[in-house]
C-alpha cells in the first residue's frame, strides 16, 4: 500500500513536470505579438491616438450602445481591421445580421484574436481582443450561425472597414 502511494505521487509529479515542459513552447507560439511595438504603447498615447469612444472600448473594455455603429449597415466586400493597430480581424463574408445591434461575425482570421474569461456582469462571458495591440473588441457567444455556431459580437468603434 505504501509503495503504491509513493508510486502514485511520483507519477503525478512526473505528469506535472511533463505539462510544464509542454506549456512553455505552446504559450510562446500563441502569443506571436509578444514583442510587438504595439504592446509598448501606454494609455496616454492611446488616448491621443484614438477617438474617445474607441479609447473607452479598446483600452477600457467599454461597450458601445447597440444599433449605434454605422458598420451594422456595412455590406460591401472587404476586411474589418483593428482600429488600434490595423490588424485584419474579419472578412466581410463572415459578417451577418444577428439582430443584436452590434456588428457580428461567425468567425475571425486565424490567430487574430486573444480570448479570456470575463466575469464583469456577474456571470462568465468570453472576452476577445486584438492579438497584437490587445485592444478589447467584444465577446464571443455560442449562439451563432453555421458553420461555426459562434457569434463574435464586436464593438463597431473598435474596428475600421477597408473596402476590397
Ligand atoms: Zn490591434
């Protein structure tokens, strides 16, 4: 019995060590913009660069009023980029009318968004942000259309549309 416990604890130690070894390179690979100059811009500089409503959303995680964004009615072909750093986030063909009053997309460019749990409203939502400048974009929900079933609910003031 004693031998068995020693064996079990040694095994969990080894498992922990293995996870630690794996975690390092994976995190490094995901955060490809860790050394980006966009990460070194401070709040004062962002405040100068951005319109006030965009600053409040991108840098302070504010949410714009629903049905306030002209981008709700943007249906031309093109790309939606981060207003902070111009990283392409969404293609126009991924946009759909969710009826929520915010520009909505069912998918995003690979590795363009970082995500984290957000409990600000007292329950868990998944916040997402520009992977490069870390500017807050919106929240992603699982009530979207096919093929992903996802709804990226984006603040219009956090993105800019570039016609193709
Ligand atoms: Zn950005």
